[in-house]
């Protein structure tokens, strides 16, 4: 597959790039900061500098032409507006549709689709969840074969290969970015995950077994 990774230089994005390349896929990483280019290039990704807020939509569309899938792994940093999650999703969904890309996989946050209450969260987290929920509406009402992955709190621990994946609400637990990247690859490679939202935390099942269970 030719896969566009939006936010390819992010902590999760870079691991997704790495795993996609290792699995034999052709990867295009879009990054905001040109200073990060060496990291994605070193991992074997064609790299294009595109800002989700500022670059013209036509540049995203051109970049996506001929691709099989788009992975949205960008996200607002602490202190940055979470509007990026909504606006960046809306723009990349439109670009993917315009470019004729079929698959779109987005990384959201645990509970965003399962009715997790945001009442007791601080204002920053409340806004973050509102933006992720708005982003999901663009995705699910698009013409794309979409998949949304909603992981728990991300850590920088390495691959454990053991996860809990479910289409139902699960307890909030953490998960390493490396495992999120590995699950992203597994979801992309399984067409039956299209049109579905998955919760993901650390767990006890191998990724293959967890995916089989989540789809049964
Ligand atoms: N942190 C958590 O605990 C958690 C939990 C669940 C889900 N998630 C979600 O998981 C995903 C990955 O999270 P992460 O913590 O691994 O991400 P991260 O390391 O913070 O990386 C985010 C990436 O998004 C890019 N970005 C930000 N604004 C942009 C813009 N305007 N245009 C283009 N790129 C832009 C950043 O580019 P620069 O390098 O230029 O800054 C960065 O590379 C995000 O969608 C996040 O919401 C996070």
C-alpha cells in the first residue's frame, strides 16, 4: 500500500512510519516542521512539509493522489489549541476524498465515541474531547472506508505486543505509542476494520488475537 502519514514526525507518527516501511509499504510522511525531516527520511519515508492549518487544501490533495490510505496521527501539543484535531481532520478527509483515496485511519482518544463523560475533566481536556468528537463526525459522514482508533493515555514504552482492543467501552489504561503503531498497521491491513471504532489499551492478548476478538 502507499500510505500517507499525517503528523509523520510526531512521537506516534514516526513509529507508524517505521512499522509501515518495515512491513513493505510505501510511505509518505507529512510533517509541519522541516527540521524534523531527517527523522522521517532516515526511516524510509518520502517526506513533505505541510501545515494542517496553513497549507492549501490542494497541496494535501496533490500529495494524496495515488495513495491507498491516509493515517491521521497529528495532534495538538499541550498548550496548543485542540482545534487542530478537528480542522486538520476535516481538511485531510476532504483532501482524501478529492484525491480518490479509499482508506482513512484516524487516531482519536479513549472513550471519545463511547460516551465517556467529560464533566470532571479540566477545560483543556474537555476541549480536546469536543474536538476529537467533532473530528469523528467528519470522518464517519465521509465517503471513505474509515477506521477510528481510540487509545488510552500514550506512553513512550516500547513494543509489548500485548493489547486490549474492543468496539465496546473499556477501562481507561495506558498504552505505549509503539503498540499503538503496531495496532494501526494491523487495522490498516484488515479491510474488515472499515466503518468501525476501536478502543485500545495495554492488555494481555497478542495484536492478532485481540483484533480477531474485537471483530468477532
Ligand atoms: N498523548 C496522549 O496521551 C494521547 C492519548 C490518546 C490519543 N492521543 C492522540 O494520538 C495522536 C498522537 O499523539 P502523540 O502524543 O504521539 O503526538 P505528538 O508526538 O504530539 O505529535 C503530534 C504531531 O502533530 C503535528 N502537528 C501539530 N500541529 C500541526 C499542524 N498545524 N500541521 C501539521 N502537523 C501538526 C506535530 O508537528 P510538530 O512536530 O511540528 O510539532 C507533531 O509531529 C494524536 O492524535 C493524539 O491526540 C494522544
